[in-house]
């Protein structure tokens, strides 16, 4: 395309929805269905592909250009996701309180995660104690990484400055 040729995208943009709302999450309507769904908490690339297939929607189609019926089908599949994915793929297997397996998406996922961390802190399990102290929880190295305090190792610049000041004091 050359710079002189104007693009007439206004006719194409009339039917484009820039935001598609699923639950309490606004998804980008300018992206493909698969990419837009993967921006939602609790849905990754693989789950987004399963959602698109279950809703009989082209996963590479622009999400904002879909018909209302297709968008409603995608929303319905996302809300009942545990019926469309295998149990090993669910993000909430054998829930502590209910014992059920479910797949949580959106802002509910963050709330459940915070609730679980607070429960671990309250019962003082190992992971809860690590969360309380602000240390690494999943077995990562802590000897050389994750330090939040001051300088690591020797501050060579400060030593050189001190030596230069001492040498200047001795010369006078």
C-alpha cells in the first residue's frame, strides 16, 4: 500500500464491537476469538481453543465482528466450562470446602486464590508460613535470588571512593 491511497475502513468498522463483556471482564473485540479469550483470567490458549470449538465459532475470526448469537454461545460455554473440558484440565480440582471439580474464570479466580492463601496462613501450614514471611513458596532458590534488602555482595564503587578520600587526606 502506498501512502497516497486512502484506506476506507469506516464501512468495516461500523459493525465492529471494540469490547465484548463476559461476566465482569471486558475482552478486546479487535483480536481473534482465541487470543481475546486467552486474555481472560482462568482461560489460556488451549482452553480458548476448546471454547471456540464448543461454541462452533471460527477461532481465528475477529471477536467483535461475530453475530450476537455467536457471542452468546461463547458466553454460555465460558460460564459452563467444566462441562466442556476434561476434569484434569479444571483449575479448581477437588475444592477444599465442596469437594467438587470446577473451572473458575474472571475475577472469581483471584478471590478464590486470595481466600486459599489466607486459609493457609491461618492454619500455619508450611506454604502459609512462607506466604506470611514473604518468602518463596514453591521451592525456588533463595540463597542468591529474591533478595529484597539493600546491596547484594560488595559495593566496589563505595570502596573505591573511600580509598580515594583516604589517599587525598594523606597527601595533604
